[in-house]
């Protein structure tokens, strides 16, 4: 038996374990310190009451022979798929049909698994810094080449997003076939306007490329010129797959529910140039390798779209956005360059005085007892930045902000 040797090229996943190690060391030498964690990428607020109520009801149904459900449709139950189509697309005038929606257990799985239906010779572009799953799953498949000393993979095309280009990715100079775009962005918290996203849709159309659009943070959009879906851009249905998740929207990080839209108008090509429907391929992959999200969880996700559910979801998002505003304003008041935090729970801050990401991390931990995430952990272009998140409590956020006033 021979293993998939691509796995041996992957570096260990050190970022969060390195952070934990540093925090634990600090704790043991300063047991009295009240450490505030603004590094977490997980939500802290519980599921909305409407969701819990729907889950309880679904649990009872599972205990009654007349309402019990076994295997469901792999693509998701009609009640949830229809609620998604109505509330996330129709309401915005977007014509996405039920058979273009695939309910799943998470956008991490979907953005990772989508490569199953894509050829290994495709040239893959990622924005840098980036959500690491895109990079690692391409490395596993063999599309990334080898990891170089500069922290880049030899075959990936890196598109830097820094303050130098105002976090707006430039089109690649070389032709690329697959482009991962994540907006609102993790980790930078920045967004693209409709006009800026159109540039990419047009590029994909002109180069027969595919856009993998991750909008896991769509619920945090507050500004009117920021598209909620890539399908708001003309021509996107021919070139883009969209990933959405209930994780950050409604607190489903531990409950697990997401969905992916693969339009029927979207085609890929065989080596001989024949057009093939990606919807058909993904349907085949999904129904073969996945057996559906639990009924109870799909009922829970459906409840996010009820009148009560919508209000409760919004209240939680507003709570996190208020934290983001507080952090953002405090850092700005200290004269730091701050990005994100307006349409996003992430605040991306440029380190002061040219510090490295890790130096600034150490300063915040040792002097202010605040934990952030070093930007360089998200890719080479993240060096010189640090990510803070708005997922903490309001009390902790306010306390952290008091301490941030001491940044010298
Ligand atoms: C950009 C991005 N995509 C996807 C995910 C994963 O979402 P899910 O919980 O649906 O797997 C995350 C989670 O942190 C994320 O930041």
C-alpha cells in the first residue's frame, strides 16, 4: 500500500497550538493575570431560542414512529432548501432554484471537498492572507506543488491583499483556472464592492476559470454596495460556486449546517474541450460521499428563517458587530491602521512600529494580557498584521479596549 504522499508535504498545523503554548506559559508564570481572548474564531453566544424550539420539536418527532425520519435526501430536505432559496436569493431578486442548492455539514467540508470534481492540472489562485483550508486541501490533492522556504507553495498563485492595494486583489498576471475568493474576508475583515467583484467575474468568464466564492460571513454585511451573493453580479452563474454557512450566521459552529450553490449554468471542460455541468458532478459527488445533514439540524436551520428566528439571528449579529465597532474605534484612536470590523467580525490591524506579527502578539499578551492571532499565520502577506475578533462578550471587549488605550 502506498500513501498519498502529498500529505507528507503538509506542515504541522502550528498556529493555534503555538498560540496556546504561549498563553499557557504566560498563565503559569502570571497566574493572577486576567487574560482576554480576542483571537477566537468561534462564536460564544448560544443558539437562538427559535432554533432550540425547532430542534426540540424535531427530537420529539424522531421518537415517534409516525414522524420518525431515517435517511433523508442527501441534498437537503425541501423545507430547508426552499427556505434558503426564498430568503437568501429570491428576496434579493436572484433566481437560484432548489436543485442548485446542496445542504451540507459545513463550508469547511464543502470548500475542502469541491476539489474532488476539479482536475489536478488546474492552476489555483488564492488571496493572501487566506483561510488555510483552501491551501491545505489543494496541497493534499497535489495541486499546490511543494512548500517553499518562503512559506509559499510552488504551484499556487498568491494574490497579495495588503494595505498597499487597499485589500483589493489584483488580477493575476498568469492565467489561473480556479480562484478562491472569500468575502467578507477571513482574516482581514475586508470586502469587495459589486464593481470590484465584477472584475473577477469578467476575468473568470474570459479565461474559462471558476470562482469558489466563500461567503461564510455574509450575515455581517452592513454596507449597501457590498454584495451578499456573488450571483448579484451579472454573469456569475456561469462562473461561480457559492458557499454559505449557518455557523457564524446563527451559532451553528458546533451544530453543523451549511450549503453550497452550484448553478446549472456553470460548466467545466474535459481535456478535449467538451462542456460538462458542474451541478451534475457535484450532485454525483455529494450523493455518493455524503448522506445528508440530520433532520433535527435541518429543522434547526430552517428556524433561522422564521420571523422570530430572523429577529434573534439579527440581534446576535448586531451584538458581535457592536463589539467589532468598539475594538475598531479603540485601535483607530491609538493611531493604528485598522481594517475590517464594519461588515465583519474580524478586525485586522497593522502592527505598530514595524513589529512582526509575533512580536505584536507577544506585546499584547505580556503587557496587556490580550490574545490575538498573528497575521502571518494566514499566509506570507499577513506578516506585519494581527487579527482580533468580535466574538467575545461585550464585557470582555470593553475591558480589552480599556487596556488597548495603553498601547504605546
Ligand atoms: C472563511 C471561512 N470559510 C468557512 C469556514 C467554516 O465554516 P463551517 O463552520 O461551515 O465549516 C470558516 C470558519 O471559520 C471560515 O472562516
